[in-house]
């Protein structure tokens, strides 16, 4: 139903209100680059780093206090804090402590820290083992905004619909951007009877998407699942531009009142919905496909490459620091 059509035709009661959605091919499972960081939330990581720094500074302060100078410790507060910081990092990674606090107050601090470190490390180890076995299935397009950003995709529409007419007349907003993308060659318009072929031959390749009514997409995926037995497509979570589906006729048609009465009874008893569900035998098989899968196989470089990237970055930083130390030593020797 559109304003232009309402001028020349009479419309019945709505049979159904059906929003538009987008369907694309599901991505292939892959490992995230930084999966080894996912067992802990970023707030936990930040809190752990701050705790290590605070413990190092506190123990360094305990060491340089006057009543502990007879323990053999020497050096400034900064130097002692750095020593203790290194010691607590080693403890957090499962190594032994090289320094035993001489006074009870500092020992209480270390005891609490060791208990917290034990809980954090054990929780991390258990969750890491599970996450490394998980493969994420990426979703490239879940909204119109995603489609506009994915320049490699082309959208397939049903030709001569209320939505395509609205796109041509839109002046601002995301629908205007979508129309501009179509003008730039990222849109194809086909008849409804060509949709199953487009889903199988184009969308399945991975660089096409279909924008259609929710019921139309479910029927297409139902037929595809009945034929292949696979859930290869993803339906966007975003719903937009709800379409009012009804019966259109001549304004002078005398039976429109009877049509409205029968449509009302059909809707009240959900006869239309039951008919759709009966025709789409597998309509619900692929509505909520999994977004992650679990595998039982040896860890490969793809699973742990983020950790090796971090290791290489650490080597690069240590090399830079070593060069600075050498240059500093050579400068002092020359003086």
C-alpha cells in the first residue's frame, strides 16, 4: 500500500504487516586474533595491572621505611618499587618470590595478593582452554548500515514494489544512501519468480544479498533447506520498513465490504499464518543458526597467532631498550 496507489485503488483490511529484512551467506568459522585475551573482561585486565603496580609500590615503600633498613635492603623507593613490581609479575605468572617481606604488615599484603592472583590465573586458564576450541562464524551484514559499509556486496530487490518506489523518492537518511548505492551499481532488481535462482546462484557465492519481506525470505530459506539440508544463509536482526499486505481493487467494487469481513475472520483465527507454516515445512530450521562452533583438534598457528604477535612486539621493545642502554653506557664511558 502506497499513497500513489491509494489514489486510484481501494484497499482492504491488512492481511499481515511484514517488515523487510536482509539475507546473506553465512561466513566460514574462524579464530579471533586476540582470543587469548577474551577469558577476562577488559575491566579485569585493567584492574589486574593496577593491582600489580599498587602491590609493587606498597612493598617498595615497606622496604625503604626506617624500621626495615636493617634487613639488607637499599636503594631508592623507585628502585625498590620496580624490583617488587618485577617480583609480583613473576609471582602472577606462577614463579616463586625472590624476596620475603620481613614484617607482618607487608606479609599480609602479599598473602592477599597471592590469593587474588591464584583465583585470577586459575579462572583464566580454565576459560582459555574452552575459548581456544571455539570458532566464530562472522556475520558481515546484519543491517542496512552494514551493507553500505561492505562495498563488495550487491543488493538484490524485487522489482516494482512499494519499497523500491519509496527509495527513489527518498531525500535524506539511510534510505537515500541506499538509493545512491543502487544508482552506483550496487543494486539489482528482479522478478519474484527469479528469487530462488538468485539465492542459489548469487547469494550463495558470498558477494550478494537479498532484501525482501520477512515471509518471503523464510519461504526461500525453507525451500533451500529442503533441497540441500544446510543452513547456509543468515537473516538480519534488523527489521525495517514494515509493509501492509492487503487486497486492492476498484474503488467502486461492491464486494469490498465482504472481503474485509472475511479478511478479519482469517486474521483473527490465524488461518493465513497456519497456511504459511504448512507450506514452509522447514521455515523454522534456519531461523536461529549458531554463531559459534566447538572443535576438538590440535591448536594451530591460526589459533595462537595473536600471542606470537604479542611476543614479537615484546622482543622488539626489549631490543629497542637494549640499544638505548648500550648507547647510554657508551655515552657515559666517553665522558
